[in-house]
C-alpha cells in the first residue's frame, strides 16, 4: 500500500508583490495568445499543401517572434516568460 502526502501552501503577497504577480500572469497570457495566433497562421498556410511540402516554425523561431511582438506592444518581460 502506497501513501501519498500532499501539501498546500498559501502565500500572502503585499501590494507590490501582487502587482508583479498580476503583471507576470498578463505577460504569460499574452505570450500564449501570440503562440496560438502563430500556430493558426501556420495552419492556414499549410492546410492546402501536401504533407511533405508543409513548413512549420521551429521553437527558437517562435520564441523570437513572441519576444518581438511583446517588444512592439511595449510589455516588459523576463526571457523565461517566452520559453
């Protein structure tokens, strides 16, 4: 018989920390939406092509594009956010 223990933690951020958490959540959301849009664009381009002719973006290319778009929107982020 295996027993699994679980732990719950609660944090109590102050106003400054809460603002930083909210900002990071917003940036993560924006990066996710940008990735979805890039994926949708790739699908639209490739949907009528043969499987051997389809071209998809590499992870490094997606990362670069996400960073560029976040910079255009003048949103500050940490490099870990886009990965």
